C-alpha cells in the first residue's frame, strides 16, 4: 500500500485568548491523528468552530503546529523553510469558500496568477496552460471577464482552475461549496469528482455539511472540538455513526428518522441497512410471503452515497418466523440492528392466524 | 471693482506656479508616502511582517507630523528647505514643506486602502507560494489601486489648499496673488478670480480622481 499523501501525527494547535501574555489558550486542534490516502476524495467534517480551517492552515503550511508532525507528499513539513516551503505550498492547491479571486484581474489573469508567482515568464506557455485549465472547468468563454461579472458557481470554477495551475497533487477545499446553492454545489462537486478521476488528484474536502461528504467522498474524518471523533469509509460513518457529533451531522443532513416509538416500543423493531444492489431487492415481501413475517415501516431514509443507492429502514416485525427472517436478511448482505426486542424473545414459530393465511 | 485692471498674464504665470507646486509636491508625496503606507500596513497587527515596535514608532512619527499645523511646518522647515533646494522661496522652496505636510496624511490613506483589501486574497496568495514582495506588488497594490487613487485625489486637494497658504510666506502661485493683491492691496477682483481658479482646480481634480477610481474599480 502506498503511504498516505498527507499524515498528521499527534498534532496540537492552540490560540492565545484574552490579553497577550496572560489569559488561557484556546485549543483549536487536540492530538489529531489523520491519514489521507493518495488519490482519495477525503472529507473532513465538523460543526463550526470544530477546528477545520485551522487544520487546513496547518496542512498548507500557512501556520505551524504547537507540537506533532505533519507530512505532506513525502516531506516532513516541520523542517522545510524558505524556498522549499514556498515550493511545498505550491504542491497543494487551495479552494476557498469565498473564492478569494483578485477583483482587479480578469479570469485568465487570475488563473495565470500562481504561474506568475512560481516564476513562469513564458507568455505563450502561460496562455496555453490557462486556456487548457479554463476548458477543463468549462469557462473558456469567460477568459476576459472580471470576477464580479460571474456567478458564484463560475467564480468557484475559476478558483478551482487557479488552484490547479501549478499541477499540484493535492487539492484542499475549505468550505468550497458553502456559499453556493444546492444545484451549483452539485455541479462543482461533480467537477471535483471528475478531476479526482481523470487527474488522480487527491481532494481534501472540508465542510460542515454531511450532504457534501455523502455526494462525493470516499472516506471521512469527523472533527469535534479539535479532536477526531471518528474516521472511516463514508458508507460506514454515514450509515452507522458512532460518535454523538457524527449523529448530529447526519441528522442535520437527513432529518429525524426514528419514529418507531409511536407504534409502541414493545414490538420487535429493527433497523435494516441496504447498500448497493441489495437496495433494489424485494426481500421484505419475500419475508412476508415465505416466513410469514409482517412488517410495518416506521421511518427511514433513502438516497445515494456517491452513486450507490442505499436504504436505511426502521421496521417493526410481527408474526411469522422472525428468526429465520433475520438470518435471511443477514445472508443477503443487509445489515440488521435490533432497536427493540419483543418482551418474550424473538418469535420462531408462525402464529396461528398467519399460518392460516399462508 | 473693475476686471480691466487684472493682469491676466501674471495670473497665468501664478496658475502655472501653482500647478508646478502641486505636481512636484504630489509626486514626492506619493513617492515617499506609498512605501511608508505599505510598511505601516505590513507591520500592523496580524499582517505579513507584523512588527509591533516598528508599527508603533512609525505611527507615532506620522501622527506628530500630522498634528503640526501646516503654517508652522512651513516656518520650522525653512532651514531644511534651504539646505535641500538652496532656497526657501518660490516653487522649489515650497515643495519640501508641502511634501512633509502631506506625506504622513497620504501614508495613512494608503494603509487604510490596503486594509480594505479582502484578507482572503492575501491568504490565497500565500497559499500559492507567493513571497511577501510578490504579494505586495502583484496582489495588494493592484487590489487597493482604486482606494489609493482616491487617496491621491484627496491629497492633491489638500495640497491645493496648502499651496495657497504657502503663498503667504513667499511660495508664489495663485494663493500668493490672492494675498498680495486681493488682501494687502484691496483688489477684490483679483481675490475673486484667484478663488474661482482654485475652485475650478479642486473641482477638476476631484472629477478626474473620481474617473480614475471608477476606471480601476472592478468590484
Ligand atoms: N487566528 C486565530 N486566533 C484565535 N483563535 C482562533 C484563530 N483561528 C481559529 N481560532 C479558534 O480556533 C477554533 C477553531 O476554529 P476554526 O479552525 O476556524 O474552526 P472551523 O473552521 O471548523 O469553523 C475556534 O474556537 C476559533 O475561535
Ligand atoms: Mg472554517
């Protein structure tokens, strides 16, 4: 396995609060351990004030940690200085929430800006690169416009083109879609996914919205009060959140889905999670027919993670051979969590009236 | 009152003198004030070259210069002026005190204009691997250009005011005429013409400045 392109070991960063010299320190990041695999779309999610932007500023070397080690693209960023530092910063393209474009420069000049900072002088070389980049982000017709003449989504595309100008292996996006409407967000995320696929770019997506993570990320780390609360594949973290902070973020994205107490918690209530092809299988009706288990839908969510469909349903079972039903669900690769067990244990024999029906 | 008595040639020369004082003083004010303003900005709290002591020291000196009334500055600086230009009279003699009088003011305007630049632009430039010099010349100054041009305009208008005042101590120009003829010899018509000329000059400067600011504003 290739080593991670970004890794943080026990990284701590605090800011002084109150009067200089006195006052307590505000711990923005606390002993953060993080590995970002090369070629991933990696989400870092957390509520406002969780320390996301601080993490970004440490990764792109705008600030130094109080303690701990940060490796970026094979180099220990704690030891680089001077020109090496500037070079390492160029290996990380940055995309910002508020675009941070030069308002006095045209779109083409904005995209050329990092090249000029990097000391590229050749005008034809710059022009060729700029037109290639503008083509890639779909703004070829807007090269000579000024940023204020563009929509938010177009501005962010300029921001992305600019970030890619020096061909960095890493693209770091801090709330890159937070100022955009849902439709524009989708199209910008689509562009990021395309860049990840076609250029092998590692994309680090910082956001406070689980929905953004759900749409394109492979893996995600949840940041809570400066600590990594949990990290894992998006499917796992999104569908089976363990940390309370993660649950809050998932709920924000999908609303409350647990309504099972309305039907009396005394029954047999399970949460079934279908992922991928299993989502389309008519297994519940099979259970009703073949195991005699009746089911009531109590709530749930349906959607996609990246392009993969999922369904997570809270279901109350009554009657039939529920044990066999559970075994059958598990065998079909459906995750089953028991929310409430019936008082007398899980029924095995079909009840009389169901036997009559069958 | 009779406008026939007015020596238009003399007024023409006086107007040229005023323009020369204005142009020369504005040139040197921008020459010294711009770098000072940039330094002031960069050494300020939370900025690229944060240097508390430098900022405080510079700030203190600029404040002193700004608090001395211009007419006092004119008199106090006479020996220095003679040393630099060889005279304390005429256009050349008046430019040094004019520059001293407005440089501090202009430096503050530059600092303010730079502070108006979106912080994100500096962050972005740093993240792209820009050096402090590159950030100043390629990002900060171009972004702050409209604000700086507005500052130049205000400074030019203050200079018109000061050139008129410097007439009192032999600086020449329109202000000098106004005082010598209009005030000391009671030729009210000269006073009226000179004041009108000054009004027109200020209006033109403001209109021109506005157009420039407009031209470079892309926000
Ligand atoms: N430059 C700074 N000076 C002082 N405190 C800061 C600074 N930057 C961030 N903080 C503090 O660090 C914590 C994390 O902030 P931040 O990283 O911006 O969070 P997020 O991006 O997740 O909203 C907050 O409590 C914030 O107030
Ligand atoms: Mg933030």
